[in-house]
C-alpha cells in the first residue's frame, strides 16, 4: 500500500491553498497521506492541515532554521523524513519547484514534474512543450516516487478531516551557506490569482501602469483576480507575480478574460484549464480568438469601461 | 572566477508542436532547434558579469548528441571562452544530465554554475537544483537579479509571492528566469570567431557518471483541443452570453 508524504507550504502561520490540491493528488495515489509541516513552530499550520479530508496524519518538524522555508535548509530534513514512504509530493509552486529536485537528487530519484493526472501509483500524466503535448510516464517504485503537483489540474480536497498531529524529529545537518535577505511581497485585497474563480488579465496593449486601472476596475466589479502577460510584466506595468503562462502562474478559473493579449503559446499554456475564456482584442486575427469561447473584436479602451459599467 | 553555463538544444519556442499520431512522441525531425531561451539568458548574464570584471572565464557545457555542437557554437559566439560537450545520444533525463554537469563543474573547480530555470522541451525545472544538491552547494533559482561580490552572490528570485532575495556563499548554482536580462543578438564576426574556439569532448564514462533508471514514457498525446467559440459584436451581446452561461 502507498504511503504518501506531502510537503506543506505555508506563510505567516497560514497553510497555503496549494496544499489541499496536493493532498488531492496524494489521495488519488491512495493509501496513507501524511502532511509534513516544516516550521519554526508549526502548530497552527498543522492544525489547518489536519482538517483537510483524506489526510491521515500531520507531522510537525520544528526548527529555527525553517523560518524562511529555504530549499537548502529543508532538503536534508525531508531526505531523512522520507524514509519509509512510497511517494513524496510537493505543490507545483515556486516553493515546490525550487525544493523538490534538491530532495530528488539526494535520494537518487528522477522527479516527476507537474503531475496533472494520477493513472496508478506509478503512472502519471505530465505536460511538456508548454502543455502542447501530454506524456504518460511510468516511474520506478523503488526507492520511492517524488513529484510536484500541477495545481490547476486538481480540485482542493474538502475540509472536515480530523487527522492526528504529531511532532517528528529529524537529525540532519542544515547548511548555513544560504541566507534569506528579504521578500518584497505584493499586498493586494483582490482574490489570489491561483485560486480565484474569475481572472481578468491585461497585456502589452494596456501601454502603461496607469492604464492598467481599466483592468483593475473590471476585476473589482467581478471580484476577480488580476493577471498579466509577460509583455505587460516586462514593460513594468505590473509586478512579476501577476504573470500568467508557461513560466508564470498556471491557472484554472471558471472565467478568464484576456484583454489586449495576443495569445502566444506560452501565455495559453497558463490558461488551458480555464472553464470559459473571453478575449477582447482589436485584431480579429489574434491567436487568442482560436481558444476563446467568446471573442469581442474592439478597442479595449472603449470596450472594457463599457463592460465594467454593464456587469 | 570561473563560471560554467549549461546550454541545452531544444525545439525553437516559435515552433508549433506536433504530436506523432502513433503516440510515440512529438515531431522533432526537420524542426527548427535553438538554444533553450532560458540558457541564452544564463549565457548573457555570465557574459555581462565577465564584462564587469567579476568573472574571468566562461565555459559553456552541454549534454547531448552530436547536433548539440551547434548550441555550443552559439554559446561561444555569445562570449563563452571554451566549451565542454558531454556527447551522448538518446534521451537524457534531468538527474542524469545533472550528474554529468556536476562532475564537470567539480573537475573545473568553477565558482558559479549558471543554468536556465527550465528547458522548454521537457519543462522539468529540475537540473540546476539537482546539480546544487549533488554537490551540496547553495542554489538561487529563478533569478531576476544577480550580484557577485567576492566569495558570495546576492540573488533576487521571482517567486509566487513576489521577489525574494537570498545571499549565498560561492561556489553556487544560479538558474535564470526571463527577466534577468535580454540576450544580445549574435553578430556575424562573433559567430565566425566562435568557430575557432575549443570544444572539449567528454562522455558519461570519462566523467564517471552512470545514468540511473529514470522515467519511462509510455505514451505522448495531444492535449484536449479547445474549440473555437463565437465572436460577439457588442458588449451587450457579451454580457448576455456570460449571463446565459451563469458566469455573471
Ligand atoms: C521561454 C519563454 C517563456 C514565455 N513565458 C511566457 C509566460 O509565461 N506568459 C506570457 O504571457 N508570455 C510568455 N512568453 C512571451 C510570449 O511569447 C509573448 O511574447 C507574450 O505573451 C506577449 O504578450 P502580449 O500578448 O501582452 O503582447 P503582444 O503579443 O504584443 O499582444 C498585444 C495584443 O494587444 C492587441 N491590442 C493592441 N492595442 C489594442 C487595443 N487598443 N485594444 C485591444 N487590443 C489591442 C494587439 O492586437 C495584440 O494582439 C514567453 C516567451 C518565451 C520565449
Ligand atoms: N542535456 C542538457 N545539457 C545542458 N544543459 C542542460 C541539459 N538538461 C538541462 N540542462 C540545463 O538545466 C536547465 C533546466 O533544465 P530542465 O531541468 O530540463 O528543465 C536548462 O535550462 C539547462 O541550462
């Protein structure tokens, strides 16, 4: 029977929404699901994790070195903790993508990145070429299987669990060669991009950060998260954490509205799982219309304020 | 200070990927290949650091078949001083590539290992982190700013929450994200000069690397196609359509 270890991501004493999606992938593998919380004091985060349906047990590993969840500090501890597990799963966030390979190499395991479907405990689907092809891979069961979970492919596991919380101690030498300096986090009251039901994104066509107000206004009316194309981020209209696409965030909202975005394959890679895509673009030939459920050809500076007024 | 920069040959990012009808993979024959875009950024960063006097020698390195030589020639045209070609045909998975790259890094006694954050063919996003892990070195992934200062590096990273800055002791592994820089266009004289620069050919066995078991691809399929929707003429029509689907 499988025994799956899920590595928890958290910040400011709160469990990340990515964890309950990762748990869904673990549940699909089957067997026991154990969530590990590495923290300075993981009690509050562990209590949240224990409530996720399908979780059998939560382990806390407390250590002052876990303050910033640095890959270099966590990896040797996870290598120790992973003994006896058949699978180790990480959320497919920048946290998991940074950390998982560091653990995999130490365990001499070839990692499965971006698991989008679990076919069996050893067979998984994952995207390649910016999601333009899907491969089914068979991973050797021994010594264990390690992967990151593509969050857009899994629903969050339900609440209502009551798993036991235990503290675990691991003996690992934690290196001091990597030091946290700071985090410039973007503060926003808008729904978080990766869990928002609706997302409105703007592209290069917005032409300035001031003009992005048009996007924010529509988003606020819709209570939507706000995203952007790489071109809009590169041009400095919005911060990097808003980028949607192959190398930005991969999202799966109910409604995605792309405004002044051409629809390059790298952008589409991030929105393939959106339920409904709306495109507003003045060029009727823009590739975004190939994937849009509803397209409106027009000048965004006229059309979008009108739309904001009517929703 | 010596820097090693890993460069991978991949299908060009502009190519429309075709999945083979028999499910055995994607069509790569007769398709334009170029240096993985993230590796161009890693190369550019190394060259800029050399221009600033922080790095003294740049060694480009690749793991792959004979055709990878053209990728090394591009790296040499960017400004690498010399190159290492770990010549192995067939599929090479990240852990195996990482073992070979780590062995070469150690052998060269370099101080910085630059890689792209991911290769746009396998989209694995693993190799740099694995090199760091195998050598017990610090890693600073998804870099958007790199400063080298004596025996340490200060790196700003693009993370989901925003921008994180780390300080790492050298030697270290740094992986490049898109906004680290904009790679230069290669000029003809540099391309000509690159033809004369040396490429040292190695192999897994010369580096003492044994490829592991790895993943077995059993099938490759095309993603579900999104059907082309409808074009509405006015904002009112759009609002009505969204209401009709229960989205407003
Ligand atoms: C390795 C790699 C990774 C990448 N990763 C990503 C990624 O993760 N995410 C991403 O988005 N991109 C990514 N890109 C970049 C991608 O290839 C495109 O360059 C980018 O998505 C283009 O952004 P855009 O659509 O905003 O700009 P453009 O392509 O310039 O499109 C602007 C659009 O706005 C329309 N427009 C102009 N004015 C108006 C107006 N007044 N009203 C309405 N419409 C108007 C135009 O018709 C055009 O279609 C990546 C590229 C590479 C090489
Ligand atoms: N076969 C290879 N040869 C050279 N560099 C590689 C190879 N495979 C991966 N890399 C490097 O590792 C980075 C990440 O690749 P990947 O882990 O495959 O997404 C790439 O951008 C390259 O810099």
